[in-house]
C-alpha cells in the first residue's frame, strides 16, 4: 500500500524554514561593517571564541585539530587558518546563540532570516569564493552543517532567463565548540539563549494577536458603517419616489367629500318626492 506524502509546515522561527521561503527584497546594507560590541563580549562564549579564533594561526594544533588533518595524512594549508582568523569576528557577530546558525529573528513577524555569505565576506575583507571554500572545508571536518537551497527569482537577465538566488544555512556543530575547548560553555550559553528566545517568540505572538484583533475590529467598524450608509441611501431613494407620485387626499378631505355628496343626494330625493305630490292634498 502506497503511503501518502504529507506536507510538513515548519515553524517560521525554525532556521530551515528560511531556506524555502519566497524570495524577498534584500534589506538595506549597513554603511560600515559590524564588530563585536562590549555587551556581546560580556558573553563568556563569544569572548573566549573571539580570543581563540583570532589567534588560531599561532594556536594551530592545539584547537580545531580536525581542520588541520581534514585531508588525511597531510596537514591543511595555513591559508585556511588565516582566512578563519580574518572572518571569525563577522561570524561571531551574526551567530544566533539559541540555534547556532548564522542568522537572526525578524522581530516584526517572528521569522528566521539567514545572513548572506557575500555580506559576511565583504565585511571580513575576503572574497566570497574564499569564504565558501572555507565553509566547505569546515563542513568536511564536521565543524559546520550546511544546507543549500536555490530559489528562482522573478527577475530575468538579458537573455530572458530567470535569476537564481542561492541560500545557505550554516550551523556550527557541537564538535566545533568541543575542539575549541568551549563545549560546556556553549551548552550553558545556549540553554539560557533558548529561554530568551521562547520569551521573545511569545511576546511576538501576543503582539501579532493584538494586531489581528485590532484589524478585525477595524473591519467590523467599516462593515457597520457601510450598512448604515446603504440604509441611509435607501431611505433617501424611497423619499424621492414618494415626492414624485400624485398627492393623495387626506382622510378628513375624503370624509367631507363623502358627507357633501350624501347631503346633495338627499336633497335631490326630497325634490323628486315633492314634485310627485298631487296639488291640493293637505
């Protein structure tokens, strides 16, 4: 017996839901690259990771050993570690602690939005292909999980072919934090971040319910106003039709006319009787 395939609807706050979402206009770009703030550096995970990844070239062999021997019996080129040291701050700035994904929650609708690799590479000062090769190497080492989806746009090129936008979900694995010596700190920070995320999503849900309620009340008010206007126009139309019809006599005028007509008929009957009465009869 063949099984029916069921469509799975992901939570909008789930990072995987951002892969298949309809294409949208790219948000406005920042004029200058973002860097870690003092508030972010107070986080023990971000602070320790920033220090160790920034000096990963000198700490090569102590941390991220899988990256050093990802090719088997020969060591990785030093350019991989140099690229990681250059891009680490931009990765940590965009790191979502609750999910470990490079992205953020849109506060307006509660949807997860993925960061683009082109913007990360531009802010880090490296080329986009170099960043893509670095992430591919980290994926081979088991340090990141990548999911790639291609979305067709409505825009076309000069040959009439539709443009395609590539979306990449990048999630740092627990093995990455373990080989960086921060697995315990990561689990503790992620647990606290998940609690904050749940509270944030509840707040967004309550705000959306309030907006839907206000919208429903506004639609009801417009419907009542429209019905009142239609009733008013109907009364105006009926009043104008009554004015155009001939005037009918009132009840008093009809009664007086009937009374006058009855008196005249009686007088005529008396005159006829008197005319028929013989002369001299007393």
